[in-house]
């Protein structure tokens, strides 16, 4: 166990040095305790992914391809995007706590994580990965659904995100525009799943940050349909109807639990 904890600590420390060393003088971050180094690493990485992906995607959609993928009246105003950035910026310090806590629990030996690919066979790795992703998808679906169904949670937490309820108010920057506690609740399934499924440490970190990138992507209103992916077309329906398409990466959970609603070319929805 001590050897395993040492390996986890070494890998996490490598990521800390890689990101913090590239952004800050050693004198700023090196004296910090390992936990705070990890939080700072996650905070910097989350900001980098959010702002870089958001600006590049908005530049592509609203400038280079203006009126190609979206009609002019569906393009969000600069005011809307700045408001979304403001809300997301306030939440990012809290969102960064979730992967920091998961790192701490992994390094403490509390989870079922493993650090080396050689610890399991490739078939076992693929099975664990599939079970992990399905578990996370299941939990995110129900957390998201309860944030709508429990009126107090909706009123005081999730309503912050749903002020963006039309195409011309949604943009990639709305992807992280949540009440901080709302964002934390929807990220927790990635931590809970570590206690249920053996998971490769590096893959877990990758999927956590892919989650961030994906949530930016599904708020661009482009009506792409690639079964079974929960693309922006499906998620735009969610922002319009409030009671469909609670899933994140796929439409499977909505299909299973009767909340799937197909997007259509004319921006109306068709229930199944």
C-alpha cells in the first residue's frame, strides 16, 4: 500500500510541476502544501481549457463561420457571453476542488484507483473504463434531473444556469456558468465512481477535464446528430423545455428513463 501511495504521489507531483512550473515562479508554488499545489494546478488547467476552447469555438462559429451554422438571430450577444464568463469565473475555484479532493483520496489509498496500466490486462482496463463511464453517466443524469425536480435545488442552484434558455443566449461560455455548488454536485459522480470501479489514475484525470471541455461544447446550439452522443442539439432542447435530455455524454439514460426529446431542424422538439 505504501508503494502504491508513493506512485500516486509521484505522478500527481509530476503534473503539478508540469503546469505550475510553466505558469508561475517556483518561489510562488513550491512552498505550498501538496494539496494546495494540486488545487492550484487544477484551477489553472480548468481556466486554460475553459477560456481557450470557449474563445476559439466562439471565434470559429460567430466570426469565421458567421451565419453558416447558426442564423444571425441565434448568435448570442457579447453582453450574454460576458455574463456567462463572469458566472463561470466565480465558480471555477470551487469546481477545481472536486478533482483536488479525488486526488487526495486516491493518494490516501481510499479508492479503487490503480496507477500503472500494467496492473491490469487490456480487456480488464476496457471493461473498467466502460463501467466507470456508464456509472458516471447514470449518476450525472440523476443529479441533473433532481436539480430540476426538487424545487428548492432548482430555485437556489440550477436556475442560475437556466437563465440561458434560448439560442441567442447560449454560447460555449455558458458551459460552466453554474452556481458553484451546482457545478460541484454535477462533478461529484467522477469522485464517487472511484469507490465503485477500479480506474486508471491518468484516465480518470483525463475524463474529468474532458467533462469540462464537453460541457463547453454542448452549449454552442449547433444541431448535430450523431447517435448516441448527447450533442448540443439535444442539450439546446433541454434549455428550452427544462424537462428533457438530462444526460451528458450520451442520450442512453434519457432513452432508458423516458426523458429523451429529439432536436429537429426547425428547432422544435419531437418526443419519443
